């Protein structure tokens, strides 16, 4: 099955007072590149989360953004009551020894910064499980998106390959006419220069055979046909096909260029130009395939 490298996926999981939302987008890339943006306190989970993406995708540049929030209120600071008791008893003893008034208020204690501490969140197993679930959900949607676009790409490529087959058939038909066309052209030229009977027919036949051999494109057409068949087989397979299809496209272009360099008529050259245009469109589409 052909998959595109471009797509989008979103996964959201809310549980145990937290909500994690992963948004993934992917674009074309020669290799798999994964970039996940996480809050600083969750950076320790980047490697295991990246491993989940690595196991599911083979190519593409993937960008991931995590949104993290609490859905239930929870205190973020704690009050050190034992330390507050120590303050009060210590100050009372000091006031008694120096015969001072020992009046205390809650407001005075609240203002003491060392009685308060901020409770830092840290990624535990519960939080990691939540993130894994959200990321997996986003990946599922991303892959469905890539598969849907991949089907459209496969349909377009199949149509273009049919046109390549059609052009290749026309090129072969034109190529079969080349030897006779060369004979007529060379005979007319020699007759113009030397007149009828002023040349050796056997020598002329040798020259025609030599020129026809140089213009022969049978091998190139056979190889191009083989590459097209391999392309179709790969397109219908279930493995990631992007790299192989890219290689086959390069080989098809190579054969088309050789055919073009051997073209012995403007009709044949016109067909080759159209063939190369179609192969270029195929090459552009293949760049999108995983």
C-alpha cells in the first residue's frame, strides 16, 4: 500500500485530572526526522515517545506539539507546619526572656517565604501512560491521513504509467520505420550529388545498415518496459515503496534520455519529449511517497 509522507493527526486523552493533546504533522523528507515539543519537565520522556513514532513510520519529517493541562484543581504549594510551630515557640521563649509582648498573627506567618514550598510535577508512570496513549491516537490519525493521500497518489501514478505504456508503443512503431526512412533519405541525397547509377548500391546499403544500428532503440525500449512493470508491481505492494519507486523513476528517465539521443526523426523526438514530460510528473509525485 502506497502512503504519502504528508498528513496530520490529533490525539487527546483526559484522565485522572490531566489532559494531554498531541498534534502531529508530517512533510516530505528523504529520511525519518522526528521533532517533539514537550514542556521542560517532560523532556525525560522525549526518547521513549520518539521511539513510538520511529516504530510506526519509515520516512518523512514529523513535527509533534504537546498541550498539557490540569482538568481538576490541585494545590501547587505546601505549608511547612512543623517549621511554623518552631518559629512560634522560639519567638515566645525569646519574648518571655526579654519581657516583651508576644503577639502573633497568621498574616505574619504567611509572609515568611521559607514556610512555603512549590510542589514540582514530575513525569511518573501514570503521566507517561497518558502521553503514550495520546501520541498513539495522534499517530493513528496521521497514518490514516497519509494512507488516504497515498491512495490518491497511486491512482494518479497508475494513470500516468498507462500513458507511458501508450507512448512507448508509439515510439516502437515509429522506430520500426526508421531504417526505411534512412534508406530513402540517404538514397535521395546520394542521387542528388552523383545522379542515378553514380554510386555503389552495396556501399549505400552498408551505410544505411550502420546508421540504422546507431539509431536502434530496441534495448532501451525493452529496459524501459521492464522498469515500468517493476514500478507497477512495487506500487501494488504492501511495503514502504518510496525509495524503490524513486530509483525506478531515475532508471526510466535514463532510458528515455538515451532514446531521445538516438531519435532519427522529428516524429520520434516529439514522442520522446512527451514521454519525458510524463516521467517528470511521475518523479514529482514519487517524492511524496513514504
